[in-house]
């Protein structure tokens, strides 16, 4: 028996098959957590290794770690700054906070995050105008001082029960002695796995491309419509579109006289999924209001995926009902044009 999908059912029959339609949509959802967008600033291992070698050489194999030697490494290869932060084991905002505490330096919000991106994408960043400005040099010096202090000191004794120290790891526990030991010897695989478990693999990269994860579905829709030569407008993030509380992700053919409204989202978080469902229900209410007033109306389409949408059956049922069955996943996106009013805009053969 073939799977019955929401868009294959007449709107009047959806209540009869709703339980089955919810299940078939759940079965179509993919977690997506095994795939991540690379993004423009993904750091390959050879690039990371080059930054590591710059830091290792300029500190004489981590025998002497001070601000001047770190600056020498950064001027050779800015990625050495990423390596230094990684040895400490902090995120860019945490490094910034550590520098505030250690040096009383002042930073704009998320300044270190921007610096991190600059160092990733341009190994010669500190040879550029922006990277060599007096303000940047002063702030980076504070970051380096805080990192050097932390690594030289190592994991201090904690007198408070139930606490662990962020430097209590194999390469920083005993200060520079630990750093040197790890740099000169092979690390036991079990130790590597344990620290990976504590730190979550790809966590930093995942945080850095979190906005791009949602764009995977939007890019797929854009490619599909463009290939079929169906007119559409993809709205920008936080754009204001007259007549809508929040701009839909796609409008065909345009916002002046919309025929199809598409909301798109991939998420592994059920809270984010619920927010998207709420937006779709609001669009459906606007459609119904237009119909009651005898005005031209639009079709509401949901293109969703990710395990976040598979948490609440009630929400999925509401979405299927509100869109009159026009719910598509990454698996069924190929049917989007054929089973919606987008087909009205296909060029005549």
C-alpha cells in the first residue's frame, strides 16, 4: 500500500485521513543532524595545522608563552589565534570575558566573534589595515595576555565542592608542562575521545553556521522554482512586507497580488518548529479572512523538515489542516510545483 501524503488528499477529506497524514509526514522527516553547511569560513585541517605550527615555532615548542611571542605567531599566520583559543578551550565570547576579567579591557558586544571570523578567513589579517589598527592591536593584546596567564597557571586548585576547572584537561592541567607534553607525544585515543565527548564534535562550527542550516530548505526551493521558471520573490531576513505581520519566506508571483505563500524551515528544535507552525497558522487565518471578504486570496504552503517538527502530533495536524494539505518535506519537495498553484505559473511548452 502506497504512502498517502497530505498534498495528495482533497482538502475536504483531510479530517478523515488526518491521523494517517500526520504519520506519513513524520515518516518523511529527516533529522539532518549528520550534515552541516560548510559556510564561507569553514577551517580545513591543513589551515588549522599551519596556524598551530606558527604558534609552536614562535613559542619554542611551548617552552615560553608570552604576548610578544604570540604576536609573532599571529603576524605570521592569524589562525594561530584560533589555535591559542582552542588550547585554552573557550568560545570567542568567553575569551573576551576572560580578557575583561584579567586586563580590565573594554570590548563591544561580540567583538571577539568578529575577530575569530577575520582570523579564520584571512591568515594575513594582522597585516591588513583593520588588523593592524591601534584599537584592534590593543584588544587582541588583552586577549593574548588573558590566554597566556591561563595557560601558564593551568588548572588551579578548586576549593568549592562540586566544581570542575575548564583547564583541567590533558593539555592544560599542569600549565605549560602539559601543553609541551601533549605537543611532543602521541595522545591516547581514549583521552581524545573523552575530551571530544566533553566538547561535542563540530560544536563550534555548528554554532557558527546555525543560520545557514535553515537556508538549506530555502536554497532547495529557490533552485526548484528557478529551474522551472516559476516567478517568485524570496524575502530577506527581517524584511517588512506590506500586508503581512512577518514576511513569508517566498511569495509567488509577488506581494502585490500573491497566489502562493511558502514558509520554509528545517530545525531540530521543537520550540523553533512550534514558532514556524504559529506563523503558518497566522497566514492561513489571513487567507481565510480574505476568502470571507470575497477578495483574491493565496495558497499557504509549508516546506519543512528536521526532527523538531516530529515532536508534537497536534501541531503537525494543525499545520496540515491549515494549509489544506500543502505540507512538503525535503523528501517530497520534488512534488511541490505539481501539487500547488505554482503549477499555474509554469511556462507554456
